[in-house]
C-alpha cells in the first residue's frame, strides 16, 4: 500500500506542486513535500541578493500588467492623432 501512496504523491508533485512552485505559488498541498532540487531552484530564483538583468525591469508597450489591466501609455493622453486620416 505504501508503494501506491508514493506513486500517487509523485504524480501529484509532477502535476500540481512542481508547476505551482515554478510559478512562485505557495505549495497548494503541504502534505506533499517539494523535492530538494526544487527547493534549491526556487530559493535561487527569489534570491534578493541576485543581480537582475536590465531587461527584467521593462515590459513591451501594450502588454497587460499582472492585474490584467492595460498598461497606460503617455501617448494615450494627447487625445489627437499625429497622423492625418486618409481620404479616398
């Protein structure tokens, strides 16, 4: 019976807990422990002393932010288009 529980725990890790950890979500099933390699990988990803890349601070324009709202662009405030409309 213990072998069946171990196999089930392994499947739950692969499907639920490992993807959650990779997305920096708390373990949704605390009874299923993360493997040691995953602890090291997550700790390395959230290390506050790690130097970030410059590109990590910027997002492409027009992308949704984390809350699902559109990122505001200063050009949206002008109200008028710089390009005249096409005629015929």
